[in-house]
C-alpha cells in the first residue's frame, strides 16, 4: 500500500475541518484534508439561516454573552457543559468579525451594521446571515482563505475508511481514491475528525447523502468513545415530501406554523416563544397535531409566509421560496409551504474537551458535528451550528499546533494494521452473492425512523436493537453488483452501510438505556426530565456487538438546572 506522510490529517472539508486546517497550516505544519466531495460541496454549505453571535455595539442593548450562554444551556436542557457554552458565546462576535474581514458579505441593517434576526430559543435576536444561504457564503470564504496558505493538500473524492492506531496513539488514516479504489495510508502525527453528521441513518433527513456517520464509526472501531450518542435532532420544517430543509430563518422572519384548521397551534405548546420554540418542542408539536387529526393528508402542517409579502420573501428567504416552488409546486407568496419533521443534526459525537482533544487516544482530535464538546447538550439551538464549526474548529486547530510542538516520534511500525484495514474493505467486492447492501440500508433507515425517532418507547427501542443486530448479521453476506474499480460508488455505499450499522447500534442501545426525557430524547414511557439520576453524559464504546456504557458529569459554572419552558 502506498504511504504518504503529513503532520496532520483532517477528515472532512466542511467549516470545522477547514478552520482547523487554517490554524495548523498557518503555524507551518503540513496538512492533508480528505473529503468525499469537493470542499465547497461539504454539508456546511446546506446551513441556511445564519450564525449566532453577540457583537458589542451591534446587538440588542439588553443582550450580553451570558444571556447567549444561558440560552444555549437552557436550549440543551442542561446537558450542556457550561464552560463550552461560555467559550462559544464569548468568542462569537470575534469569529463573525474575522469572517467579515475575510470577505463574507453579511446582510446589513439600514445604518450599515450587520443584520440580525431571531432564531428559536433566543432571548434576544442574534443570528447574523447572508440571506438564507449563510453556510455557503462562509464555506467559500474559509476555503479560499485556507487553500491559499500553500501548506494544505486537498484530497477530494477520497473515502476515509479506518483510523490507524497503536496501543496509545493515533498513527494515521487509510483512505481510498474514489476514482480507482486505490488505498493510501496517510501517516500523521495527529488526526482531526471533522467528518460531519449522520442523517442517512434515518428515513427522513434534511442531510446530504454524504452524511453517513463515517467519522463516528471510524472512532468506534478504533476503540474511541462517543459522548451522548442517544441525542438526535429533528428539524420541524422539512419540505413535504422531499425532506429538503426549509430554514428556521423562515420562522425567524415571521413565518407561522398552521394546522388544517388554520390555527397557529404552537400557542398550545410554547405560549411565549410560539413558532420560535426550540426544534425538539416544535417537532413534537407538529407530529402531535398530525396524530390528533389536525394535520394535512400525508402527515404535514403548513408554514405560512404569505403575510410577509412577495418582495420580502424573495429577498430574505430566496432559497425557501425556490425550494417550495421547485420541489413542491408551491408559491410561498400565495400558499402555505407543506412541512414535517425530519432528522437534521447529531448532538452526540466523538468525546472531546473544549480544545477538541480526545481523552482515549493520543493525537486524536475532533471538531464540528463529528465532535461532542458538549456545547449543544440534549438539543442544539438554531444558528449555533455554524458558530460551533468556526469557534471550535479554530480552538481545535490551535490545540493541534500545541500538541505538535511537543510531539515525539513513535518507534513501532504500524503498516500491518493499515493493510488489514484495506482487506476488510475489499471483502464486499469479492463476494458474488448474498444480500444486496441496499436492502440492509433501507431497512435500517426505516427502523431508526420508526423506533429511535422523535417519540421513543421501551418496546420500540428494544425492537430497534434487535433489528439492528439482525441487520449486522445480514451485512456479513452483502455484495455489490459493480465489480469495476473506476468510480465504483456501490463499493463506497457498502462501506457507508457498515459505518451506519456501527453507529445505529450505539444510538439505539444508549437511547434505550437513558430512562428519562431530555431535549431531543423524548420517551413516552418516561416523559419527565430526571436530573437526580440522569444529569450526566453518556460515554459509549463499541466492542464487537456489545455497547459498553459509562458516564461523565456535566460541567456546571453559573447556571443551575431549572424547568425548561418557552
């Protein structure tokens, strides 16, 4: 197997990976960025509504960073590590100013200051935006900045398959060139996992098809823990029936959720915040309306923008307007947009501290959605995701630089482990018959949606664990029809299936284990939050078909848990 050497390998070319790469390369170290797609097609580009920030002199005069941290902690149902929330809020204005100086063209207020809008769960409006295409604008800015440093090599259309480690430290990554199935061992002193989310585990998701949980599964197979893997966010407004995201910006600009009677039903569920309640509350409200017969045929409700006016909608919510028109045949200036909940974000992730450092494996770091700091706790607030990628991407990059300055070269050879990873991947191509991998994936997505979704029960999650175990057995006999080596997408889809099955088992087992409701983890059989027994982080390892669970305390600084009402 071919080997290449870098100081650092970054898996993922979204905002977190690029920001970490920028910091590392700026310090003079060599970086390889491995991505399944061209960097500007990373899923960060799909983040629409904005980036939260408290900017002194450019925020509500009553707002301050502590209010922002408090909103984040309350939004996460008090499972948030409060030192992380404070870091996020206190660095928010600085990071937005940095991106502005790098060239991001934020919308403006009439007086020239950066424009702001409300998002769910915010005490004061603090979401900065570029229309409803903010992620795309930020991603292009950071990619241009990072690619111009001359120390970062981009390997796009490459598939990262396994983390390679010795007894105590990470040694690199085995990845395949997707053009020809040639494997390469990227040897490195440190690895940053910035591989994004896992939406394809669910039948309904706003995520890109590239989001198959690869980074989480790579970590699990490398004997690294995930933190809080049971917490999966569902966005309340995915376009029916395609599940394309209709940004929270639509409600931030004044959009109203209505049932089939025309009622503004969120008044029943969040009488103060109404349509700008946090996403977990809004998603449950929509599904309750549908279940009780107040939804529209097919299982959706309406998002009403008509009162905002055509000019305003097309200026501030252009993407929402275009998506409704193109994919549902709806003119949002005249009709309600049909929406329903769909999987959107993963609060769980690779266990790291606020510097992005993993405690299990020396030299392993993680940032963005791949990581669990934990800054989102049991539920992420809208517009905190883009902020997290940039703030913690930068913090992680700086921590990697500090790590490299005191790095000592290991003496042991690790090449055999890399060769073993190569052969494991090729098994699915060698097999001529059995079960097609697509059958396993479709069944998995159905099981996760039905049994580990918005509403959860003991029986449902037990069924999910049982079905996932069966699917893991089936996967041992899966095959692909395409035996060629040139852009064999079936081969990579089959590898993604293995990643999805590893992560799904951990999610289902840990969800079954947490006997309370908190944030996005809502159990019909345990509908109340239980701080006495469950105000703690789940730490989960995968050992074969067994999920081992331990716990960590939640870091508290200023704010004691209180009832979460909106």
